[in-house]
C-alpha cells in the first residue's frame, strides 16, 4: 500500500561550498506560527515543538528533489541533519558534487528561480493536531502539534496543495465537534429535567405544609 503524505513548503535555501569538496544545502524546511492558506480549504499553522518527537525518535528522513527519485542525502547516513529551533525545522545536507544525481541538479539549485524552495513530507499522528472553526464565514484553522517526517526536498514550485488525508482529518474533526455538541445538548436537557423535577418536588412539599 502506498503511504499518503502531506507536503508543505518552507522557505528559500542556501547552497555553498564547504571543506572536503562537498556542497552544503541549508535552510528551513518548515517555519512555525505562520498561517498558510491550504487550497482555500483551511488555514494551517505549524506549532513550535511539532517536530520534536520525530527528531527524538530518529525518523529516517530522506533529502529528495521534488519529493521523488533516489535520496541525495539521508538522516540515517549522517549527511542530512535536522534540528528544531525557535523559527522552525532547520536542515543541513552535505552533498557530493561527484555524485551524478547531485551533479545533474546542482546548477539548477544554484540558479535562482529554478530549484529554489524547501519542502517537507509528513504525516500527523493521532492527537497531533487540533481544528478550530472561527465562524463568520472564515475557513477552519488547523494547528499541527506533532508530526512523523519522511523527507525534505528541494522543489521548483512553492505550492501548498490540499491532500485528502488532511481533508479527512478536517471532516473527522467536524464529526467529533458535532458529536460533542450533541452530547452537551443532551446533558443540558437532562440537567433541565432534573432541575424541573427538583422544583416540582419542592413546590409539592411546600403545598403540603399546613397553614
């Protein structure tokens, strides 16, 4: 079965030469507390700490081009390093320019306007998000608080496409919200009946007191 990921873009990256003849790519694959419109379906905010569990767990993260092909670096190989700071998910990848896959895309990465954006692929585990409905015609807001990471990528289009997995999550959230609303209404009706019953019992006792 093919895993279904969500993909989001972060910010532009930097390419520079380092020692040992390697080329280092560095930048933010994701930034915190920035509200992003996801296909006019919902707004999304990635909360600080959203990548902490993935990094502590040591998720096997690949460095890809447009989220596809063979990895040109990998966290488990040590040539891709990911950290979380106050701004977001920061990455550094040391690439071998003699690698044919790197040599093929390196000029495009160094040329502004071709491959010049960062992106990351992720899934949200159970309990790793919350949804709010602002009302007043505004679209829902999704806050991501936990993730499972799969890759960071250099991409040529900084798009934020909707994904069916996120939309299913929104639908589930709305279902849960409706269920919670129904539960509260039922509890309110029970409380009203109990109050009415107590009032009736008190009035009955009062009427039985001799004058």
